[in-house]
């Protein structure tokens, strides 16, 4: 049992974090960062395609940009909640 007192807040840790827990959380963090990078790359490709489409007016281009940004945000939040759920399950199991 370890007691940590930092800035007037005391926390008691009843067990040391396991190696499995640390590795699993590192993998989850890496997966989330990778997902964000892939989403950003996809956004850039879609934006370039929209920019170069001669059939779209400026208003239509702005609408398309807004649509893909909302989709990217939605995808990132879904991934975040899945990863947080996985992290919670891992902490319950260890």
C-alpha cells in the first residue's frame, strides 16, 4: 500500500500497477493517436479533392468541408469512447 500526498490531495494505492496494465494502456494510447493521424490524412485528401472540383461553387465547397469535419469529429469521439471503455475494462481485470 502506497500513500501519495500531492497539493493537499491524498491518494492511497493498494497495489502496484501491473506491467500488463501499463503495456495495454500504452497500446490503447498509440491506437488513438494513430486513428487521429489517419483521420487528419483522410481529411486533407478529401479537402484537396473538393478544392480541385470545378463543378462545385464556393458555397458548396464550404458545405462539403463542414460535412467532412463533422464526420471526422464524430469518428474521433467514437474511437475515444471505445478506447476509454477498453481502458476501464483493463483496469477492472487487473
